[in-house]
């Protein structure tokens, strides 16, 4: 026993020694050379490391030995709301067979910690980082679920909402009672003088549903900084207690078996007057410290950064080879550019985006997705689009009109989100199936149209699975979940159209996935085949080289992937017409990976919204 303890101490010390100098120097820059909080933090980390269970320590060792484990092409993700999928955490545990039947081995559960009803922003206003929302279960249920996932080889991802707490958090309550120690954990102002200065340079996240970045608290006659909703109070990371306590919360959850932390809204965590309060250098230092602390205490744990920004702002969150920050980041620009391509049937911008991504080091791991719990924001490369005479404001209007069915030929059934008439801006909500026309065609019983819409949805998923990185399916998409309009009847949700695509999972649809006469069944079987091919063909590995090719038709996207002398040509027809991709790869036939047919890759015909994965023999 003593031997084992000595070895573990030695392991901890080695990990600690590896990062000590850098950690100490960054911490000192934030909180002073002789900060007692640094020693306190070190002591706390030692405690968390020693309290980690045998199971988790084993996982740490395995993952330390193969640090690229999360880049394995075998990984397939799904994100879901616990309550919508299976009522509570026990329900999720009971339905893990379903999750596995979808080929999923990475599960992201949306925020599930205690959060006041009606003031929760879908759980992103956390009142207690160590207490599960009572209707979803208990901490014990969470660690049980995590243990079961671990047994099945499923990695569990949770949000870590670090920019703010709920106004119901214990700290916020004490701050509201004017306890200075707790007020210092947030940003309080007696008058509007400083907030006014901030407002000159800080943009608004929710211009319609929560305008402004400050909230007036009449009972204490003070303003508090609230970048998101008024009930989400921004934390002050200039205070070492905030940093230490939030890191302790991460470690607490890591020791309960969480594998992946999605660090929510991370670009916002450092505030500086006179700036836009986004992506400031201090943010990177804070993330770097968290990365080091995880490597010291729980090296099996990885960080997923939620950076919903343009590529030039996203990539720095990977850090450098010597000083990495996040392990994974969302491929948000590719996601919104895909939807732009759906509406325009013009792949030129998407090609440019993919070519930009493929010039990045292969080590960078992106998380690819079509839809998630949030809206689609039109963060496109407008400088490039201007070459074609496309201007930002009218183009956003076109996209929003298209996706809300306000254009005669549109089949999409989306809704606007946070429409800002000042800037001519609005974002968009809706499920993949509804945006692809499955809802429109089903309700009108238009059979041909429905076939095309299912094909479109499949093509988009095939495209997502072709990209390098970790693909994430939005729960329900695998069985073509349509929009859910019932949120409009709930006063707590009616204002927030993101609930349109946060509906209850329909278990009837799930049962239909076995039935080829249903939409769910037709979709699911092909999606499953796509996933299986992706998991087994080495050309889908994240380190395969990738570039786009000209198909001589702006509606058809052509991607080439290459690894170990093998080649894949992937073609995607974004138009409603049957088309020919005018590629010429010689006379040697390629294999269509979906049906095994041989095809000579010269002038390849694709049906409307069709796709093809062709592998060189
Ligand atoms: C993230 C979440 C979003 C939430 C916001 C505030 O962007 O994805 O749903 O509203 O953070 O926490």
C-alpha cells in the first residue's frame, strides 16, 4: 500500500514538475509573485489527484500513453438534452443501448447542473456546479452514468460554464447582500459611468432577448456585468479565488468521471475596458493554466473550447505545440458556410473554407457538426463573397428569408433568432430535417419532394462525416426530428426560438429506425452505413491529407482525401437538379464505398442532392 502511494506521489510530482515553472509564472502575472493562492491551488490539486478513483487513474495512464486517443476515427459523437432524451440521468443510462445502436461513443449532455427554472438559459446559468438539477437526478446518478459509459467505451462530455454563474449561485446571493468578498467575484458598479464606457466597445450577444452588457439591481442600487442574460453574472477572473474555485469545480467533476469539458463561452472570460472583451490574451493564459492543471491532475480529461468566432480567432485556442490550450474546437465557420451553400447552391465559399482548414496542421482537431442546441449565426467570409457582388446585410437577409420559407421556392422551415434591425442581422433556428425540407414535404404529402429532402439531409451528413475531425450528431437528427413548436406555449421559453430545435426526443421515431417504410428508417439505415464506412476506411482518419477539386459545376463540391497512397474522391451535389461532376481521374475504376459498385471517375453523374464516396483501387 505504501509503495503504491509512493509511486502515485511520484507520478503526481513528475507531472507537476513538468508544468511548475510555467504555471507559477502565468499565475504570478495574474495574481502576484507571492500569492498565497498559488500554494493553496497546488495543495488542492494534490488532493484531487490522490482522490481520483483507480478506474480513472487507469484511464489517465492509458490516455497518457496514447495522447491522441480523441483523434481516433472510430469516435462518433452525439449531443443531447438529458430531459428531452430520457427525462433524467437514470433514463439516459437505461437508453445507452440506443446511443450505441447509433454508433455513438462520445456523448455530450447539455448543461444539467442546478439552474433556476425560467432563468436558466437552457441550463447555462448554473446555481451550483456540484449539484445536478433535481428533476434530472443526483451527483450519484451522474457518476453512475459516467461509470457505465466508461465500461462501454463511451466518453462523456459536459459543459463547464465558466464565464458566469446564475444570480442564484451562493456567491451571487452573498454579493447581492453586499458582502464585499463575494462582490469582488463579479463586476459591480455604483453608477453607469464605467458600464457606459464598456458599452462603447463591447458588442451584444443577445441584442433582442437580452440587450446590453449590464443589469441594474434596484434593491442594491448597483449595476452588475451580464454579457449574456441579466440573470447570468459575469465572473471576475482577476480574483484568484474565482480561478481557484472554478478549477476545483472542474476537478470535482473530472473525479466524478467526466472525460471532456466543453468550456462554454470561453472567449468572454476576461474583461478589459476599451476592448471588445473577447479573445483577450489573458483568456489564453487562463485556458493554458487549466490545460496544465488537467494534465497534472487528470491527464485523461480533454478540453473542448466553445469559440464561436471567425477562423482567425478560433485557431489560437489550440495554443502552440509546446504550450497547447484546447484539445478540440468547434468547426463553426464550416458549419455555417455549409448552410450558406444549401441556400445558394454555390460551393465556392465552402471550397475556400475547406481549403483554409486543410492547410492547418493535421494535429488540430475540429469538432464537426451540422446543428447543435444553438442558432446558426451567419459568420461568413464576406470579404470573399464581395468578389461576387454579395454584400453582408442583404445576403444575411437572403439566407434568413430562404430558411424561414420566405422565398417562393424555399422548402426550409426555420425561425429567426435575435433579429437585430439596427445591424440588419438575425440568426437562425430549426432542426436539420426541417431546414432540409423534410417537414415541408411531409406535411404536404409531396412524395418526390420528400425523397429529395431525405437525400439532402443524408448528403449533408455524408459531407460532415467526410471532414477531418470528430463528427457530432445532434440528437434526433439520426431519425429526422422535425421542429418542435410547443415552446411557444411555455412562457419560460417562448421568447427564445432556439427551443424550436430542442424538442423532446420521439421514441416512436427511434422505433421506426428499423422500418424502411418510414422516413426515420430510410434515413437511419443510410446514416449508419456512412458511419460504419467512416470508422473503418483509413482515408477518414483525421491525419489524412485533404483538399478540394474543381468539378466544373459550382453546385458540386469535390473533396479529395489521401493517406498511405490511397485516395478518396467525395462528391456532393448541392442543387435540386441531377448533375455531372466533370472530374477526370483516368480510366482506372474507383469503388463506390456505399454500394461497392465500380465507377470510372470521369464525368460522374450525381442525382439531385446526391453524393458519392469513391475510393481509388
Ligand atoms: C454558449 C451556449 C449558449 C449559451 C451561452 C451562454 O454560447 O452554447 O447556449 O446561451 O453560452 O452561456
